[in-house]
C-alpha cells in the first residue's frame, strides 16, 4: 500500500495536469477520484511521494492561475 502521510493513494486515478509542458520534462500528475483530497505528484517519479491537498484548496489554487 502506497501512503503519503498516512493517506492511501493506491487507488488514485492519475492524469497529467494541463499545466505540464508538452516536452514531458516538467510534468505534474493530479488524482481526481479521492473524496475530499487531491494528491499531486511528479510524473517522472510515480513511485515517489505525493503532495496531498484538500480538494477545495486545490481548486482555489488552480482557479487563481
């Protein structure tokens, strides 16, 4: 079981962020299927840690860009 600060992200459905560059060098993946949280990870290191944000905080951040 992969955990990030005690949160199981094994069932996360990851997608590449639309803000990632098209050269596959600077890519961020976001999971959208975990209620109440939005994990974010580096696509070059999918087995590494994920940052986990409350979904509302993530939405406010993305909408402020």
